[in-house]
């Protein structure tokens, strides 16, 4: 019988339910248990694909092409679990499915209600994840904060799940905040008491409390939380602020959280083994041999979560090279205002990420020109690759108005153009080139040296592509087209001759990087920056 763990959040948002969920999954997986995770998102959008990064943060793309919440990135980075379209469910998806059934007449004239029709659909999606993954334990993160009206159907489904699956097969974990009042030099448990009270009014009694705290919780405080929240003292777990999110599994393991969970389920497994994680991830992270500075020149720099997987992939590359990486976040519009010389002088490497729309594009192109001419290690991702092509066409090939038709539809030199199958697309949601596609690597290239294999598979999310009409022109000036999707002859990777590390890709390699297995493109960038320094 599959076991289910529901993780809810209280008091305030952004407490780190995704990190907590992934960390719990990690320590359970370290005991040779097969786990998977699921995110229930309360927004009415079908998926985050059409949402502005400033509204939602990064859109994480799975192998099967689902546009999902960024927490699925944490799930894949911390565990061996592979996320699919089934691992993220939104209010929009749930209601869309139920309403579609009603229109077909599937409910035989019944009145459609939140209970049981909406909650039944939510529960069926959770069971589908268990069925597809064949996992022994499924962790379900409920988005939002307890008390939000949007989350109520998901919480009601979570309440009902214990009735369906059995008391010993369901466990509830509540992540909460224990604020520290500096003036009074006191930590306060009242917000947690109220949060648990709200959860109990819904019908869910948490089995475990994970308490985010700045200060260590005394036995007296834990006893108070235990008494007022109706949980055992040993199930009050501290989650202090740490330097790296990759320490969190070790923090939880140190409080035998895995033992508490397995005891509830009556499961017996192998002892936990996090030695490799501690040695190859945490210890290497905190014992760098040198420091390099990487400039991330983007359009959404103001929000940390907009480039979440990229920042994590850079950290992974630092771990693999035992280098401390300092990320300098630069708004591409500032490059337009002040010039690349002022903002990029002395930088170790330049990374230009993806994005949509014309704002800040010329700043990205100027940053790439600076990296190309000054032999600074460079990595371009998706839109970053398209900007690299436009910059080279202008600066090296004399095509002064070279551009993407996304930004200038009437350009005489459309080096980047709309995918053929996109020309008749009217609906924007879920219609891009999405998910994993194969790519053949050209021999004796930088890409071949980095990947060390002839064929790779990477995840995509874009509507525009390199225009093959300009291929010979750019090749004659030193651009190498080192990665091709052979089925449709699409350019996936470009690089430059005579440059220490200049490579740009149409896909998103950041989605496949892990702290104990850095993506080779990122690892190569940091290594090149360290060698240059």
C-alpha cells in the first residue's frame, strides 16, 4: 500500500515548503525507499506557462513537456524522482477537467459541487501519481498558506484522503513560523498555535510540525507547542536558517525525522545513508579553493525565483569545481544605459538566460559582444543563444540590422525566426516547443569536449529558432553549429572558434543539473572562468 505525506504551510508564505518537501524525500530515499513528489497549486491558471516571471517566478519544464511550478525543480535536484505532467496539479486543471466532463454529460444530470466532484478529481490525480511512479511514498505539497480561500478544496481533499487510504497510510506535516521578537528577545509560538487551529478546523490534525526559526527552540518552547498544537514533543522539528538549502536534509536527519515518519507508517527499511551528500555536496560547497565572479545578465533580475534553476546550476558547477561562485545580477536594461564596460569589467564569466519580449534585448546583445571581444567565458541559454547569433551576425558578419522576428518583424536579416508550426498558433498556453528533444553533437567541437558523447537530450521551451538561411554566412566567419536536432535540421548549439569558452544553446540545461551531478555546460563555464583567473 502506497504511503502519502501531505505538507502544508502556515503563518506566512515563502517559508520553503518546496525545500522541506524535497529534503524529506531525500532522507527517505537515502533509506532505499522509492519516493515521488507532487505540487498542488491553488491558482486558477491551467499552468504557469503564460504567467509573467515577476508574478510566478521560473517555469520549470519536465521531460514530457509540462510547464510546472519551480518547486518541481527542487524535487528533481534533491532526489532521483523524475517529474512529469502528473506531478503538478492546479485549480485551473482540476476545474477544467470537471467542467469538461459536465459538458459531455458524464455526470448524468447531477449538480456539480466542490464536494465531492472537485475533491474527487484532486484525489484521483494524487492516486494517478502513485500509480504512474510506482513509488512507495508520495509527498504532496499543498501550495499557499492555511487560511487562504484558494487552497480549501485541496485541503479538504487531503482531509478526505485519510478516509480513503487508511489512517496508517497518511501523514500530515505542517510547516510553520516561530517568529523572534528582537526588542523583547523572545520567540513567539502564538502564530503557530493559530495556524494549527485553522488547520484543525478544516479537519486536519498535523502529525509533525516543522518550525522555521532564527533561534534554537528550548525544551520549554517545544513542550508548549506540543501542548497547544496537540502533537508529540519529539515531532516538533526545528528548521533553522542555514547557509545552503543543501544542508536541510542533514538538519532533518539529525532530528530523526525519517524515523518518526517510518514509525507512523509501520515501515522498516535500510539505515539512512547521506554520507555521499554530506561529503560531495555540503563539504565541497564550503571548502572552495578559489573564487570566481559570474555575471547573469537578464530581464527579470529583480526576482530571485525568476532564474531559480540557473542560480542553482551555477552553485552545482561551483561544487563540482570546488570554486566559490559569486553571482553578479545585472539587469540588461542597465547595460543599455551605462554600457557593458562599466558593469562587466573584471568579471570572470557571463551568462545570458532565456526570456520573452523585446525589453532589454539590446543590453543582452551588448553584454555578449563584450564577452566575445574580450575572450570572457560565455554561456547563452535559449534567448541568450538567439541574442548571441544576432550579435555575431551584426558584429562579425556585417549584417547590421540582424535580429529576431520576435523583436523586429520586418528586419531584412531575420537570423532568428518563428518555428514553422507556430505560425498558425492562436492559443499561447502549452503550445511552444516543450520538453526533451534529442541532439547530435558534432565531433571535434567544444560541445563534444563538454558532453563527451555524440547524442544528448535536453529540455526546450521556445517559439523561435535559428534561421538556416544564414548558416553558411555565419559559418564562414567562425561560428560553429555543433549541435543539431536532426529530424528537422534545427540548430541547438552554437560556439565560436578561437574563443576559450563561448557556447550558446537553444535549450535549458539548468533543468537537468543536480548538486551532486553538475550539468557539464555550467561546470565547463565555471572551470573556464577559474582557469582564466
